[in-house]
C-alpha cells in the first residue's frame, strides 16, 4: 500500500513538471509564431483565454470523475487558484526582503538594502484564474 502511495506522489510530481514544461514550450511557440502579426495585449488575452478553457475543462473533468457537483468543484478550484496567485508573489517578496535584512544586520554588509515590493503581474495564468473566479461567483449567485 505504501508503494502505491509513493507511486501516486511520484506520478503527481511528474505530471506537474510535464505540464509546466509543456505549457512553457507552447507559450514560447505561440509568442514566436504570432508576435509579428498580433500585438502584446492580444497575445496576452489569447493565452488567457486558452488557459481559462483549460482550467474550466479540467475542473469539470475532475468534478465529473469524482462525482462532485459542478459548483463545488468550481469553488474549490477558484480557492486554490486564488491562493496560488495571491500568496506566491507576496511570500516570495517577503522572503527576499527578510533575507536582505538579515544579511544587512547579521553579516554587517555596508551597502544600502533595496526592498522588493509586492505587486501583481498581469500574466495569462492570473487573468484566467480571475475568469474562473468570476464564473464561480456568477454561478453561485445564480443558484441562490
């Protein structure tokens, strides 16, 4: 039984790495192929739309395979996507700032220390995640 658990963990990590690598290659191909004919905003929206439909299909597929209601699957996926989008940039800038302050006072580096600010980048992943959240909110309000 423990081998099955470790196998599932290994397959999950392998799937995450494969999907992120594949998406990176696909994104590079789209930007190289269409950057001459489309402007940057149109490419951003195109990639966001592709990711939105990918998120939506995956959420519906996971909900259907596990016999969950659609609204429950959307709420959970929206929560996970928002956590990834909101907490990841915040904590990464926090960790960098904490390290710089430690280096300044503990190691006594005489240089002025810059502070990394917390900001959102408008990436296709962030825009598609907000789209899923908006669809979830609209469906939740509609069901009330």
